[in-house]
C-alpha cells in the first residue's frame, strides 16, 4: 500500500489547474514532448516545464530526454483510477479544447518543434 504522504503529494500536485490539465493530456497519450504541451495549453514553455517538474516530483509523470527535447509519460506510481477522477472533476469543456489543440499539434502536417528536423 502506498504511503499516505505520497498520496497527499499526488493530490497536492493535481490541485493546480495547469498541472491537472497537463496530467489529463499526458495520460491520454503514450508520451508527449514539452513543446506539444506548451502549444496545446497556449502557455509559456517555462510555465509548462515548471509545472511538469512538480508533477514529476510527485511521481505522476516520468521524463525522457531525446536530444534537446524532453518527453513525458504517466508515471508508474500514478494510480490507474486517477485519470477517471480527473475526467469527472475537471472542466470538460476546457479539457476538450486542450485535447483538440493537442490533436492539431500532433497532426502529421504540423511543423512542431521536436518534429522539425531544422531545429
């Protein structure tokens, strides 16, 4: 059984609207680059990176570096039922907008940062 402190840390991490939105997007994909998340949420890269760091510290996401890009995926310690709780509690219209923007960013014809070989 998970230690109570780590569960509290997970819920504290998800208590911020930006971190909740980030986690919701990440859990619906195998792995996402910071640049995709930045574009999908229309937030500065520094804000997204800082919030992802807090999610990583809480054990909710894991990071992988590939060259200069960092990719995030759901952490192994994240509770499986957490995504269901997020979908039920988070403003569905806002999450739907985030997912639509991310879908556009991930489209094959998109010239996003980490897919652009000129970067």
